[in-house]
């Protein structure tokens, strides 16, 4: 039997966090140029995501949508983070329509301007009082 290393999971989680922060910082800096309209940020809780591959399928679908500049679906935290162009009309109904064919849905959708507040994951247990479905 293979021995589990207690720090392996911690290193993996820290690596994911660093990559996500780098993506947000890089995009924020690029969008801060004078005269450019502000980029939007959409965060949501995703229900029905059951693996990293399944999360990647959602990203492939969302990245094809007009106005989506970046998509990141995290199956561990059940969060979706999108950076969208100012003219993007994505909302909860549109996201649910796009994700329904792969058995996913979103809730607790929040739309803000990118960089207007510090990034924080949404908590699936607290966003609207509804417990997420079991995986």
C-alpha cells in the first residue's frame, strides 16, 4: 500500500491558489489601462461538478461564449470565476442554459467589476442557505 504524504495535498492546494492569484493579478493589470472599459467578474457556486475533468468541460463551453475572457471552474471549492467583457450579457439563466447539457447548474451568481474588491471564494454552504447536492 502506498504511503500518503501529509504535505502533498497542502502543496497541491497552495499551487492552485498561487496560479489563480497570478491569473487574477495579470488580468487586473492588463485591464487597468487608461480608456479601456472595465472588465467584469462573475463568480458563482456550481452544482453537479464531479471531477477536475468535468470542471474543464464547463470551462471549454464557457470560453466559447461571446465576451468571456477567462473561465475557471474549480471542482474542489465548487466555484466558477469568469472574467467578461463589459458588453457581456451572461447571467444566471444563460450560465444554467450553457451548463445544463453536462449536468451542471449555478447559483449565488455575483457580478462585479474586476478588481473592485479582494477575491474570495464563495462558500457553497452559506451563499443562499441551500446545501449543495451530494456528489
